């Protein structure tokens, strides 16, 4: 069976057209062309036309694109798509000079993997820095409090008065775990409630 050259085009909005991409792909030898109108932030496998193309492609076939960013805007997503094609024995050729077959292709995939790892690390680092800055400003992180400030204050008063966690939870309509959490800094009988964590009370 002879190799089939598939062309894949993508634009982000309906106001854009695939025209110039389709012309370039046809000139590059593509005999079957698939075109999506979808944001580059949507993973390739969630795009209808790309999925159809992948279903039709067989080992030894080739996918041609105009530029690498037609696969996606995120390096990790692009790498995942390239690896998916490779796993099926389908090579990728971008008209901006990038190929995934042969020794040069191996280098390209290796570089993409390294850039993807760097991108993920930078995103994680920025996220951690943002969370630290938010905490420094006094912003509550994580899930919203299940109790209002007034309810939390009432729970602490009840605990200071010697009420059990179960009693506090029942009075406030919450779980015992929440009752323990919001009163953990309240002293009862000379010891911290957090140090008790008495599951029998």
C-alpha cells in the first residue's frame, strides 16, 4: 500500500480562512486535507477533523502542516501530539523545516520534550510564587471555608466552654472534621484542642 500524505490546517476563529494553508499543503503533496476551526489551546485529539485524520492514517503515512503552531500553542500539547503520531508510525513534516522522521526527527522530539519539561517547571514555579504572594497578602488559599467567620467564632466559643466536637458539628450543621479544624487553636482544660483530636468525643 502506497504512503498517503495528509494535510492538516487550523485557524482559531470563523473570521479566519484556511485558504492559504490549503494551497501550501496541496503544493507540498498532500492528497487528503483536514481543516479545523478551533483554538490552539484545544488539544489535537479534541479537534474533530484532526481526530478523523488520525483515524484514517496508517503506519508509514505522513502528516504535513504549514507551521508547528498549527498543532497547538503549548509545547507539552505539541509534544504529546507528535508522540501520538510517532506511536502510530505516522511521520510529521512542517513546511517551516521541522520533521519527526530520521535522526533529525529524533533530535527535534528530544528538544521538544526538554522545552515542554521547562515550560511545565516554569508554570509550576510561577504558580507557587503566586500562591506565596497571595498568602503574604492574607488571601485564603484552597477550598472556600465551609463556615462563615461568625460560625467559626461561635465554634471556638463552644469548644472553649468544653463542648465536644460532635456537639459543635451538630449545632453548626457541619462535619466533625470541620469542627476540629476550626477550633484547633482553642485551649480546653489547659491543652490545645488540636493536640487532643479525640475521636471519641
